C-alpha cells in the first residue's frame, strides 16, 4: 500500500522537465535533423485530416465563385445585348443616311445636266385618294414655287405644280388621269401625247397612227410643245405596241422613267427662257387634252 501514498513530482517540476526536454529536442532537430523522418510520417498521416477539415470552406468558396460568376456573366450579357441594340440602331440610321446620300448624289448629278435653275425639295405627303396621283412637297410660294412648275426626280419627269401654298405645294403626277404630257420619241423625233391612266406605273400614247415608227424600248422625252416642260427630259420607256390593221390608231403603253412611288428628294425646275414666273397667275399653256375643268388640277391643263 506504500505506492498509494508515494509523493509525485510537482506540476511545476514536470513542466520544467518537459520544457527542457522540448528545447533539447528542438536543438537536436535543428542541428542534426533527427526528427525529419518523424515529421514526414506525421505529415502523410495528417494530410487527409487537413483536407477533410478544409473541405467545407472549399465547397463554400466554389459555390460562391460559381454564383458570382453566373451573376457577373448575366450582367455582362445584358449589357452586351443593350450595346448590340444601340449599335444596330446606329447601323440602321447609318444605312438610311447612306441611302439618302446616294439618292441626293444621283439627284445632284442629274441636276448638273440641266441647264435651268433647280431647287431641291422633299416629298412630305401623298394624296390618300387611290384615284388621284398627287403628292405634297415642302417648298411653296416663299421659295418662288409657281403654278405649272415642272418637277423631276433623278431619273425623269415627275409632274407639275398645281397648287401653291406659302410653305408647301401640291404636285400633279404625269400618271394622273387628268394629266397629259407632250413627248417625242428620242430615236426619231416622232411627237405624241403621253396620258396618265391613274396608275403609278403606266402611261398611254393616244392618237398615234397605226403606221407610226415607234417600237418597244423607245425612250420618250419631253418635246417642249406648249412651253410647259422644257424639251429633253426623260418621261417614259415604251413597253407595248399593239397594231390592228382595222384600227386607225395603235395601242401604245409606256412605263415612267421616274420612280414615282420611291423618290423622296425632287427637283423644282425654274426655266426663265420660256417666260415662267413665280408671279404668273394667268391661264397656263396647254399641256393636256381638252377636258371640262372639274378641279384646280384639271383646270391647269385646260386651254
């Protein structure tokens, strides 16, 4: 029973012994590397424990990265879509500007071939009446526009002014049923009258003899007769010639050279040589077949 009452070393003594022992081991390991194999063995054993302890933190970090990356990608995607829409809008505007520049360049090139003074105008409206071939332009009496003034586009004759207002004017197109244009065949000078039928892509040549020298593909230009339109402007191209030996006149159809349904920028022609004037208010020269005057547009074509 004596071992039960044997006195053990005090806690301080044991701590001092362990401290001295630890210092000796550290010194020996630093000096002679005696614990390197032990340390390596312990590292192999403890590495899985480190990985297991670190796994929750790594999983959380990965999830956070995934959600952050997805959120960032969604935001970048939305931003790129918005930028793409903005660029598309700019491209559309640029395409429209390019087309306008092309049309204006064509118009300016055609105006360089005209001896008369011209002013560029823009189409701002069309007559809603399906049986009327009339348009509205953004030039009026303040710019010197006058009744009967010729209107062209880049490819040919469009019509003539039939109503003048301070800031706008109404134009009767050559395809209107109330309008007729003195023309001549550019190939041989044969004169005729090109009359509208109420369709934007059709003109008829009336009272042309069945034996007249005219054929498909002939270019029709203004003849200058009646002093309404200066001579030489393209009007139409003959597309159909029907001759019947039993009829005195041939049936001839033509397509206008002007883009009546597409042109937006037009030319107003000022021709001083034939006596046109912005202040002219008297009867206009004859340009159409005799018809009863039913409207302002028709009356300007009456004798």
